[in-house]
């Protein structure tokens, strides 16, 4: 089993006020090992349904109530995130379109009368894409004061057969590009960015050099340079990218093919140690334009940064 990316937990972070996965205990009847009663299985299914509803509504307060005080999440990268820290926002529904969550067959097994383990599959379909991200999850449910609550979730990506030749499908990125706001998008909401992409000497990695202007309060924008390498990672069986910025930020991302588009799911760590998840969609038109949709969601913050813009290829000699 590969664990190339955090599926539900991290992806939902950019569409809801919580970095939390959706699950459902509405599969086959529970295996009542350990003394679980049918009424407890039904109560867990009801709690899972209420949790899904809270996620769909962006109801942070209800999401928090679904968890124990010390509940935590381990994503497909092995990152540990306390559920209390993952629940952001003020409880108001988020305005952005959220991904579609499709929970497959689940199995509920009672370890003791007050502890149950739920295993299942889940697919996540992001807005603007058709190919689902496929994964597994395991959830620990505990009974506290007569109510069933989540105590922990562990996630893993389902492996997708592929090959290193997929990196050749990103050949279209080679060249010089500038980022322009989409029609109707305020210019100040889109960072000034230039990008140059080339192959390395062995054509094993694409190298992207990006320069962006970051607004700074009361001063001129700060220039940040980013170098990224994109290549095949045999450990996870996926295309991955590794980025390093002049401001001390470093990040990693996993790339998923969706027809003519590419989706990346990444995690960035700033120089001060704060973390941020990023979901980005590249939709190439086959010529010289690439629609760019990205949402960044810093952990433990209400800040959510969406960007809607288009990369436009520059004539040879007209880029950076």
C-alpha cells in the first residue's frame, strides 16, 4: 500500500472550516466482537451521519462536538494533527464549493462495549475534476457519557497503477509563463508571478523557477523566488514535487492526472514552523494557456486564500 497523500483530511481543509475527513458507518451490519450491541452500531451510524452533515454545512461547532477532547488525525503522509487544532473557522458555512465525498463499504467492529473500529473506503471528487482520489480510512469510536465520539482517524491512499513515463505528460509546461487574473477577478487578489520551466540534464525532473511579489503592509511588495523539482517518486508510485523558497518555506506535493488537467495536493512548512495545505488544479488548453485554481489553508488560522487565474505562455525570448 502506498501512502502518497492525505486524501479527505487535507483536501477538506481547503473547502470547509476543518481539516477533517468525512466518514460514514452506514455499510454492512457491525461485527459485534467485544460485546457491542445493535443499538450501539445504530448510534455510531447516526453519529457518522450527523458528522457528515456538519462537514457539508461547514458547522465547526458541530464538528468539534463529534470528537473527543484528545482526538487526532494521521494523514497519508504520517502527519499527526490534533482534531481540536484542525477545527478552524467560526462555525459559519464556508462559501466555496466543496468536494464530493463518496464513502464505500464500511465495516464496524467492537473492540470492547465502549470502543469500536470502523474501516472503509472513500473517494473524493474535487470541483472541476472527474477522476476521484481513492483512499481508505480507519476510525476509532469511543462511547463517552452515553454518546459515541470520534477518537482518531488514520488515512491511506489506494495505490493507482502507473509508471514513471507519466512525467512526460507534463512536457507542455516547458517554457516561460506569466500569471494573469481571470475575467471578473480583482487584480489585487492574484499575486504577480512569472514562471520558467525546463527539463534537467537527464530529463528525469522538470525544474520550475517561479518569482512572485508578495504584498507587505506599508512597504513595497517582497520578491520571493521558488525553485521546484517535479519527478517520479518510486516510493509512493506517484509524480511528486519538492519546492524551496527564498523566504525559507519548503513544500511537497503529490500530482494526480484528471483527463487533460492535473491536480496537486501539497503541504508547506514556513520558516517559522507554521504549516499550510494547498490544493491546486492545472487545466491546460493544449496551446498556450493553463487555467490555475489554488486554495491555501493555513493550519490553526481562519485565513483561506483562493486564487483564480490563468498562466499564459510567453513567446520565446519574451519570458524571464
